[in-house]
């Protein structure tokens, strides 16, 4: 498994776990904490996009 595939996998798993945690908090009555954790999902996906975009540039 190459580096790009590994990063995509970790970013996807992290975002999915964050989503599950957010939904779990929301439905257990902790709505503010659930909303806070829910905004992690786009942040994690954006971080992964920036990491992968940075690897695409070659500065020689």
C-alpha cells in the first residue's frame, strides 16, 4: 500500500469515526458536544486534501 492510499484510508476512517462519535453524542443528549465533534468531519477531510495536494507539487 503506497503513501497516498494510506493517507486516504486514515483520513476517511478518521472522518467516519468522528461522524459516528458526533451522532452518538447527539442522540445521547449531549447535543452541544455532538455539534462540536460534528464540525471536525469537514476539517479532517480538508486537512487530508491539503496534505495530498501538497504531495502533488514538485519543487526541483
